[in-house]
């Protein structure tokens, strides 16, 4: 089993739709969590951190469920520009510098 | 301010040659990370530095790979005797503190012929 798993998709949604991605992790000692987006042939860019209490940034909401060991990303009112691959990242507590990326979930927002 | 920079942006080399990839992190960032991404694949963690120290080298694919960081700033990733399977984009990232938000450079696209 991979340390971090994501549904690869693709998710194809119309503009204005709400879409949610999940990411599960296997190490219960994991301590920090992030969502990144990666456009085709570009480097990953930080989207948002994920905090235990959940956090929101505009149309984006991230949540952490430690009991079930998953994080989620909710995108409301999808825009064409949201089309990208979304990567979750987990840092293990015992080896904090070792970041494990999920393989990504591909989102395509269509007119 | 300036972001993470990497050089060269593209490198084409022949099998068996050595290559050196460079990463300049954001000024003041104590942690630095190297990843590899093959075409259509996810990011593969290689190594991280806290200051000049690399506590965990287990992510390096083979003993042909080595990395160093000097002065708590610039890092170089060296691949000796390159093989075709080393072809990938090598990404560097830095963060203010270990396990914090990482900011990526544009990557070095390595092609081994």
C-alpha cells in the first residue's frame, strides 16, 4: 500500500460545479499536510496548508480527518482555470523532512 | 522576492557521463528538498537538507546519486555514470522551516541519450 493515495481521476466537471478530492495517508504519526496544484509541464505550486480545524481560502476548503487518516480539498464554483492536477503532501512526524506526495488527481473544468 | 532557481533548465547528456544540477533556494530558507518526476508520474522524494545536513539519504535511487549543500544555501545534485532511466525532471524546493510550506523551482529536465 502506498503511503499517500489519491484517486487519479480524471474528474471532468462543468464550470460552476463543486468538486471534492480525498487523499488518504498510512502513517498515523504524520504531522503536516498540504495541497499543491501542478499545471502540465510546470512545477507544483502551493495551494494551501491543511489544518486540524479545517481552513478555507476563497473557493477552496481543506479539511483533515486524523481518525480516518485522510485530507480533503473542496473546490466550489469551479473555474476553467482550476483545471490542473492536485497533489496532496504529507510530512511524516518521525522524519519530518521526508515529504510524500500523492500521485495527484486530475481535474478538468469544461465550459 | 526571488524564488527558487535551478540550473540548467535543460540538460542532454550521453549515457555514462556525470551531471551536476544546481538549486538556489529562497534566501533564509533552512530546508531544501530534491525530487524527481518522470513523465506522467508523481513526485519521487530524493533527499532533504536541514541546513547543510542531510539526515536521510535513503530516497536516493542508487549510489550514483549524491547531493550536498554548502553554506546553508546552494545545493547540488550529482548523478554519476548516468543511465537512460535517470531521464526525468529534477525539482528542488525550499521551505522556511523543516516540513513547512515548500516552494518549488522550475526544475531541470534531464535527458540521457
